[in-house]
């Protein structure tokens, strides 16, 4: 499917011309591609096999110029192909190719050939001060604007289409996330089925909310493996100058957050909410789902940041698991926030579990009453009092916690964009 083919061996061009004419070109040199053998593989054999290579170089004929085919000497003489040691892919995309150097008014190219290498010198004319800036292979390019062959929307469309096809063809991750959310939703609903308003029921109500956050938090670690698989492909395609980081980032976020984080959170919340017997108020239900989605998206973005910043998948998994455990510890359920030592108080403000659990607890328990009888003494205590004394929560903190979770998401998106843009590039 290539229009043109360039065959090089040890720095010397053996063939440059239409791909369809390569077989005939070498056949005239008594180098016949075997039947049912890939011509591309045979061209590599010619370039690497010493006997075939010597045969290709020793041929003397008059048909080199037929059909636009050029030998190595004609390539250097006509400037139809220019090879430069260490030329990167961005220069190719910028139009520094053999086909347009000849016709460009703003670029003049001179090539000095030796038996095994070609040195290229490029002179660019600056239109503002009419001065000429010469760049050689030893010159450091300080200012370069990459011109991509396609528009941003085309790049985004192609990458999103590929990610969609990958998601559909390999359904295991998507199906597993959805199945686990449904099964765990039924499990949690059955375990905490129709909790009462007694003291034990209050404990179960708070425990069910925190357990759902824990399940969603640790399920977000799957983002590490999913991103690792596409990271190598992105580095390769970026080095070839196909597209900038932005369309890759947008497509990655859309196809990871929506099908693998948002939808499973909704499944888990909708199934377990009514089975547990939480507040039947419609507004409370949707506020509950909103916190679940924001919490799951924030933890998934945190894992994507770890995946983009750490090359080794094992180290990334270990780091994310340890950080997730510490966030759980300071999430407000295992230890009262007012009883945390002063030297460690700051850790709780970095915990997404704290903001997610406090928002869910305030949304659910603040409007309920604890009704129970202990040793014949009946009491009716507002749930808001329990939240203040037992957990140290702020009763008006739902919207504040929701905004903080959104802030975490924005912060992680910025860090993820920075890592992908600055770190995920080809190193030579």
C-alpha cells in the first residue's frame, strides 16, 4: 500500500521509486522474488544478504532512469531523496522531505555524499529580517513549530474510532467492570438489606456507604494496565509526527472514564441504594449518585497520573495501592478526624475518601433520626448529632465536598496532561 519505496543498505540507496515497480527493477538485475514470497521481505533480504547486495550493486545497465527509478548515484545528484542521520519524524511531517525540498522557495538544500553517508545542510530564510538561518545536523533547533498532516478534529476522530474498536473487540475489561458492579451491588444490597434506624442500623448504614467507596476506589487501579497498553503506541506515533498529545489525552479520558468509571458507578449505586433502604427522597438519591461518580472519576484520574508518571506497571500498582490505603485510613470512618495526631492532620485533606464519605454521610444521615431502646430506655437522637460527635463531620459540607472532588479531577487532568506532553516522548 506504499506509493514509494526506498531501499537502503549501509547508507547507500539501492532503489527509490514506485513500490509496484520494485520487483521488475531487481528482476532486470537477475534478482527474482520467489513465488508466493512477500516482495517487501525480499527487498530486506537484498539489503542484508551480502551475496544479493553485491549482485545488486555490480549490475551495469541503461534502464535506471526508466519509470522514475533512481539509483544511489542519481539520488545524490538530483536531490530526489535526502537522507540525514538522526532525522526525526517531526522534520518529515514539517515537509522536510525529498519531494518538496526541490520546489520550496524558502528552503535550499545541498547534499554532500560519501560512500556510506549523506550530510544535509538546510538554509531557511526569515521573512521578517531577510536573514538566513542555516541548520546542520549538529545545530540545535531552538524554535520549531510542528505542522501536522491532518486537522485536530480528524486526529481526534481517528483516535476515538480506534479506541472504540479496541473497547468493542476486547470486551473483557468493560464486561468485567459492569459485571462486578452489578454483582457487588447485589451483594451489598443483600448484606445491608433494609437497614433499620436503630443503633446497629446506623452503623450498617455508614458502613455500606464507605464500603461502596472502597470498592470503587480499588477498581480504579485497572486504569494503570489499560493506559500502559496504549502508552507505547502513543510514543511511537507521536515520534512519527502523526498527532500531538491533546487528541490522545481527550480520547483516553473519554473511553476510560465514561464506560469504565461513570457507568459502573451508576449501576452499583442504583442497585444497592434501594435494597439497603436508604432515603427515598429523589433529590437525595441523585445527590448520592453524583458523589459516587465524582469519587470514582477522581480516583481513576489519580491512577492515570501514576501510570503516566511511572514507567513500570508493578511500581505504579504498588504506589497506587499504598496511597489508596492511606486515603482510606484518613477517610473519616476508621478514625475520628478530631482524634488524628496534630502532626498527621494534614493527610486527611489529601484523602478523596474523606470528601466522598463525608458528602454521602451528610446527604443520607443528616435528615434521619436514630430510634432505639437501650436497657429499657427509649431515645430518639438526630442523625446530625451522631455525625458531629462520632465522625466529626460538617453538616453543611455536602456541596463543599462535591466541589473539592471536582477540583481533584481538574487537578489530576492537568497533571496527566503535563506528564503525557512532557514525559511520554521518544528518547534517543
